[in-house]
């Protein structure tokens, strides 16, 4: 009986270990996971694929098709002969040709939207990765501080026996130790949430645990300031947020042609862009008096697109200015952080040496030196991580590094549909 229980426990333990696998992730692998398994990227890739298929659908709609109901209706209602033109010779309707050209341009615009989406998802994932590593470092520093305070508490309790410290001092140190226990508990929960959030962004199963590889932080004092002019032209030229407007405005030209030739019939093919692009522009079917109004509305739509494109360009420039300013401020003021940390280390080592030599020192003074060292160490690490974050955001703006490559999942979809 005991043997069966042992076997059962071993089987359950083995099953539990196999059910929760651990996967090691590096920062360089984040982009690959996002491009292949991120849920938003996968969904948007399907949208682009649908836009590509809409082009083929529009082209095939130019071929003759047979509508039996209209053919049966023809002997009884000769006005139905006009409708049959759309079926027998749809290529004679100019709006159908214009709609094909629109869908080609709107497909390209949707590709640019896709590029912007996966670039944002990559940046978000990498920043979360870096932030999680920073919190792990914070946890390590907090554990070191807790060990230092517990060491100090042990010394204070010993001195309490000889009456060298007051009971209030010992209680104060115990309170601080308990506060650190609570801080560690909260921080561990935060790290757990961050890892689960990162798993979701990477498209990994929530049952699996991920381990993050550490990165080498840059020596900020060895970096040089950067200039706005170095990046602005590349940022503007490579911004999908701006390029999409160029394609949409080109598509709008074909909408205007649709309006002008609407007296020859309207297209039965829908546009490929989701969200009802240009749906606010009325296009009459046949002769009518709304032609001039439709053209004026399309002209106003062009003005709106120009305004939005210019506004987007200014937002990109503003963000780049802020990033350059942040980076330079870190580089130019890193000496303050280094000096603060150096002084904190020197002060802590001095007090610790005096304590080892048996000199009479107030434990609260030692506690202050410990907290000063902790704050200086955390601040310097935070400073270096912020520099990495700014560099990552600049890479996103100029589409450098992981952002310069296309998405594998989209390429597979677009290649597969041609096979």
C-alpha cells in the first residue's frame, strides 16, 4: 500500500513538472516572437491578407458573370437589359476599373498600418522586458538591504543586553525589517504580473514560465550626445504612419474619377480598407444633380488627409526632439549619479569599518548609510536602463535593428496565397 502511494506521488510530480515548462528568452528573441505569435500582429496580418485578396476579387469581377434571375427577368422587363451590362460586360463600367486601382493603393496603405502595428508591439514588448529586468535588479538590491538591516538588528539586540542601545532603536529596526518583507512580497507579485504580461505579448502559453536573460548595460559616461538632425530625415522617410497617407490620397483620386463617371454605373465591389474608408463620400448611381457636391466633399476629404498627415509628422518630430533631449540629459549628467553612488559606498564602508572595530555608533546612523547606498545603487541602475529605453525608442522611430525586418507571418501569408 505504501509502495503504491509513493508511485502515485512520483507520477503526479512528474506530470506537474512536465505541464509547466520553463522557456528562456533573450532580448534579441523578443522581436521574432512578436512577429510570429503576437495576437494583434497575427490578426492584423490577416487583415492585410484580406486586402490583398480584395484586389484579386476586384479584378475577377471585371470578367463576365451569369445571373440567371436577371436573364429570366429580361423577356418581361426590357429595362433589366441595363442591369445585365454589369454581368455580361462589367469591364465596360469605368467604376469597376477605378475600384481595382483603389484597392491596390488601400492594400499598400494597410501594409503600412501593419508595419506600424508590429513595430509598436515589438517596442512595447522590449520595453516591458527591460522594465522587468530592472525590477529584478531592484529586488536583488532590496534583498541585500534586508540582509544588511538584519545584520544591524542582530548587533543592536546584542548591544541592548549591555544597555548600549535603547529598546526603541531595536523596535525601529524590526519595523524596518518587516517593511522590507512586505516590499519584497509586493515586488514579487509585480514581477509575476510583468512576466505573464510579457508572455501574452510574445504569444506564449500562460502555463509556461519564462526566464529572462540579463543584458549588458552601457557605460553611460562613455556615450556621446546625439543630434536631432542625425535622425529626423530617416524617421520621416521610414515612418509608415506618414506613408499610409500617401497611398490613401492616391486612392482618393480614383474615388473622384468614380464620381465623375458615375453616370455609366457604379461599382459593385467594396473597398478593401476596414473601417469604411471614404464611406462618407456619396457616389450616385447614374445621372443626377449631386455630382458637384460629391466632388466638393472628396476635395474636403483630401484636405482632412493633408491636415492629419502634417499633424502626424509634427508628432513624430516632437517625439524625436524629446528622445534626443532625454538621451543627452542622461549622458551629460551621469557624473552626478556616479559621484552619488561613490560617496554612498565610501560612507557605508567607513561606518561598517567603525562598527567592526567596536566603536560606538548609533544604529540609526548605520541604517541611514544603508538606505543611502541602496537609493544610490538603484538610482544608477535605473539611470542606465533609461538610456537603453531611449535608444530602443529611437531605433523604433528610424526603423533600425529589429524594426528594419519584415514580418515573417505576413510574408508567409502573401506568398502562400499566390501558390
